[in-house]
C-alpha cells in the first residue's frame, strides 16, 4: 500500500470518529431534554427539574466541545484523542438509569463474546425505610432543627389556615390520576418540617418546597416570606370518594405522628398517631415525629395509595407503611418496625396504634353551651378480646385525669366510636358532631399479652384531644440496631375509618348510659339502654337474663329490666350501695387522696345457662 492510500484511509477513519462524537453529543442533549420533560410530566418543581437536567446538558456540551476541538486539529491525533475519551467514558461507573448502564456494557463487549447480564436498578421499598430507621437508632438522638421562623410559629390556627395550597399546583391533577397530592405550609403549632419524596416506578424524587405553591396571606406576611428557605409541614391526599370527577380530601398527615382519614359521607373527627411513649407517665412522656415520607405515585385505575414514613424520638425510631383505600369505609393497612436506641434506658410504656379524640359533654347541660347538649368526636370505647367477647365503655369528661386498663391476650380489635348520630342531640350546624367518624383498629397476627389503656383528661374546650386509647404490650416487640427482624417482630393492623353509627358487630349494643352519684356519695344509680335488631324483636313478656358484675364491696339495692316501648330495646336500671372508705372528717379535707374507680358490668342473654350473649358487655368505671 502506497503513502497516498495510507493517508486516505487515516482520513476516512478520523471522519468516522468525528461523526460518532457528533452523534454522542446529540444523544446527550436529547437525554437532557427527555429528563426535563419527564420531570414536567410528573409535576416536579422547576428547581428540581433543572437539577435533573443539568448533568445531561453538561455532558452534551462537553462532547460538542470535543467535536469542535477535533475539527481544528490534525485528523489522526484528533481521532486518537476522541477514542481515548470514549474509552474513558465507558470505564466510568454509571450513575443514572439502567439504560445508561446497558449502553456502557454494550461498549465493553469483546469480539465474539456476550456481555455479562446487568443487575436491575434498585427499587425503593419498605426495606430501605427499615434500614434507615436502624441506622438512625444506632446514632445518638439529635433534636430536629426548627427551621420555621418565629413569625410563622406565632401565627394562630386561623392565620396559618390562610396559607392555603393553590389548587392549580395540585400534584398529579394534569395526569388525571385517581389520587392527588397537596401540601401543608409550616406555621402555628405545625412548626417541625418534614422531608417528602415521590417514589415513581421505584425511583425516589425529592419534593422541593416553593412559596409559589401557597397563597401567602396578607401583604405583610407575604413580604416576610420572600426569599425564605422552608420545608413542608405535611401533606394530604385527595380522591373522588363520592364518585364523579370531583376529588375530596380523604387523608392527611400533619404534626408529630398524627394522621387521620375520612370515610364516604363523614367529616373529620378523631385522629390516630404512629406511636405513644410514656403517655400519662409523670415527667417522662416523649413525642415522636414522622420526619420523612415517601409517597408512591399511583397508576391510572389504582384504588389505593402507598405511603412510607420514618419516625424518630429520643429513645425510639420506626419504619412505617400506610396503604390507604378510600370508600364507604376507608381502610388503612399499617405496619411498623420499631427500633430501640442503643443509648435508651429501659422501662418505657409504648402505646401501639394510639387513637386521640375529644369528649366535652355527653348529654348533661353545659353552663357555657346552652344549645349544645352533647359535644364530642367519640362517645365510647369498643373492644374485642381473643375469645370473641365485645365490650363497650362510655366516655366521660372527668374531674381529674383517669387511666383505665383492660388486660387481655392477643386483642382482636379496639376503637373509639361515634354512636350517637341524632342531630338534635348536638344542635350544632357548623361542627356537625353527628357526622364525625368512628375508628376501629383490627390487629393482624398475634400481639401477645398486654392491656388496652383508656385515658380521660379533664377539659373545658373542644380544641384539645382529651381521650386517648392504645395497646400496651407487656413485652414490646422492638429491636436493637443491627439485629435482623425475627418473624412477628413488627406490628401490623388494619384501621377501619367508618361512618358514624356503624358497628363492627351485629349484637345488641349500648345506646345510652346515665349515671348519678348521690350527694353524700353513698349510692349510685344507673340507667342503661340496650338496642339491636334481634333484641328489639323479643316480646316484652320474655324473661331475659341480665348478669351484673360488681366490685366485691358493692351491693345492689334495686334492679329492673323492662322492654322500652319507645325504642324497641330494653332498659336496665339499678341502684348500688357504695363502700364507705372514708369518714366524715376525711371527706372535708381539701387534699384527700383519690379513690380508685369502681367498675360495673352488665349484659343481656336469653337464659342463664345459654352461652351466646344477646348484647355486648356494658362497662362503666365510676369516679368518686
């Protein structure tokens, strides 16, 4: 081969390399455009989209510069430099999608040899949240930095509520997905920020806060908010729960570990929490926080949405999942794995599946509320034990803090219910307490031995949750960091957010309780109403059996069970003589010790020797 042929071949090879480099430059620019468009389609804020597109654009610009450099130099050296640059790019570890990894692998194929199969890109899952919770528990607790400015923390609830999320910024609305997502602005009592991520096809995308997403309120507040770096306080989910195309709010996560949900044709009422620690234990209560959320983007046609959450507190961490399925009854399937910090001391009282509600008045006349004879979000605690027995305990607004326990093995369910749905009993056209939902918790698996705890706190206002109920295990299923979770190590349960008045059983139920303590405290009188479909069909001349369970030092002086012709049910009335545990002078002492409540129980059966009950068990703890 002569010199002219060699030169021509070299020029052809250099030309082909130049064309390859130009093609790669175009590919890099195209990838940048796809990433930005993808971000826009997923409603990712502009700031995040720019960050996602920047690496690809930078790569495309670099390759364009290489083309210009090659054109200005001798062909053979430029070709060698371009080939070396391409080899260097292929040897770099891939940092983006599986498509990039596959492209890099194909460049490494040897002649006549297939490339090794590539691992699929990692998909975010609950195991990742468990790993983060375990790693967090291995470290000393650091109190969350409060990034919310003082002027926002000093806002009243009404002022904070004006910082509304803009409807036009609602996430996933343009994609016409079944669920939509909105966020809460930090401020007032909601001053601890949370990090929120979207999981789309297994990939995690951070949600960046923007003040443009919110109505900024009055001009003076808008001016203060300019240029502030903030984060979200929480979020809410929307869904067409009533049918049609209109989407209503069906769940929200806001403040500490509080969350709540709605069923069809019900309003908001009571709340739930992720965990309670040392509640009603003097001087040692902890208030855990959900610090991070991952919301899995739903697909068209989905009827449920999945949420992951990371919990943190001075002594515990936790990984949570919530699968929300809205409907006539809105189901929320919850599971959690709890970790104990290495530095934590023992002896904590953990409350699993805590519920929080409000009970101000249950029928007695309130001096400052002449038109609201009843004011409450829930009117009773319902529970079911492992033997299948149902028990109802009406709620009270006590004179002092009271704690009641119900010991059992492997509870089958418990909840705070709103049974009274008669509007005339509330007479409140704004609050509509008759539309507040009931919440039933159904444990999954075996929870072991422990007790259900009901706490009643005195209150004079409707703004405070003064009723708490949760399961306290004798041996909490928690683990030290680094341990592999054994079978049954975590807790799982299904929450039923039900319409008011709904019941998870078909037995006769307690519809009303009246208790009166005599002036001198020597006797107590009770009137208990039982109603139900089967119970109402029993004729008045039928002799029903009504066993009473009393404290050993209490005697019954009068007892009567009659058919209630107005309701169709049955009315139990009785008077009990109470023990004299204090003398007259002790009763006059201003700081006399509190007496333990007296527990009364009753139920209805067809006969004394017949095993099946007609009604749930009525339970009443009398304060003295």
